[in-house]
C-alpha cells in the first residue's frame, strides 16, 4: 500500500484515473483505501431535476451513483443510498449557497459543491469542492484547477469545537503557441491544519475562514514551488536573448 501511494504521488494528474484503475485490479483487497486516499481530478455531472452541475467525488458516491447537493437525489437513482440528517442537510444547503458566492468572487466562475455527513464521534465531516477550467487564453492552451477541502468537525465542548482541515489542489497547465512551443506543467499539493474554535458564529463561518486561509497559503506555495522553480530552471537552460547579449564580449 505504501508503494502504491508513492507511485500515485509521482503520476501525472492526467494519468491518475488510468493508474488508479490498474492498481485497483492489482490490489482489489485495498480498493477502499485506494479510493479514499487517492485524490483524482474532479468530474462533473448535471442534475436532471435542477439543471445545475455538481461535482463527483468519493464523498458523494454510493455504489455507482452520486448524490446531488441541489436535490439530495442520487443519479442514477438509488433506493437505499446514504443521506445526511435533516439538520445537517439544512447546513449543507446553506454551505452550497455561500460557497457558490465564494467561488464567483475568488475564481470568477467554475463549479462548486459541498457535501456533509455524520461521523462516528458525534461530529460531522464536510467536503468543499471547486473545479475551474480555462480554455485558450493568451499563451495558455488549456488549464485546470481542482480544489478539495475536507473538514472533520468534532463534537461541541464548552462552546468550542475542533476543526481538522485537509486541503488538496491539483493544477494542470498546457501551452501550445508558435512563439513559446508546447509546454505542460501539472502537479498537486496537500496541506493540513487544525484549530479549536468557538461555535458562537456557527460552523459554516469557522469552516469558511479556514478554507480561505488555506487556499491563500496553497496559492503562494504553488507560485513559489511550481512557477518559481520552473521559471528559474527554464531561464538557466534557455536564458533570454537580452541576457545572452549582455554576457557576450
């Protein structure tokens, strides 16, 4: 299992589905662990009743069906699917509405979905998903941003609760231009944080602040690690013409 996870961390995000399918056939006894621990590029489905799109993931899947956050129905229909409690469903509806506003303000579009379910420790778990695709724009031929935020919320104790956030961002960029040629940059980054917060302002407010702070840190890390290091490497291998001319005697 350790070797399989090491392999998946080094696989190109575009090939994640193929590699995961191969591992599932080789290690069927670890299928549940692989599906829960390996982050895959997010897929989208349209809710037939509401006409809205929602994101597919392991957290809204039951058998071969996926639950829509808009209608709380499974597609394809499933008779004995798992559903959140009525109280948690109300919070899920509110979270989807608020997160859609956050998505439009920070991402200027894209698709978002929020799913919630009870855990075994009298708390609950919430999963916030964002998928943003970008077509041809300037030098960019195609781009994809998938963000997955999973928050475990513990039971309330003396007006506070413990929040454990695990965030993953998968990024893929491709250029295809005569002046710069074809270039592909992709990868993923995962970070975790835990906080003990007062529940006076509500769970949704606390979770929103944590996600906003984490996404800011992830963007900075991606800019420094992926773009910064890539820029440094490319400039060393193929220095700009003006820099070359300055070095010539």
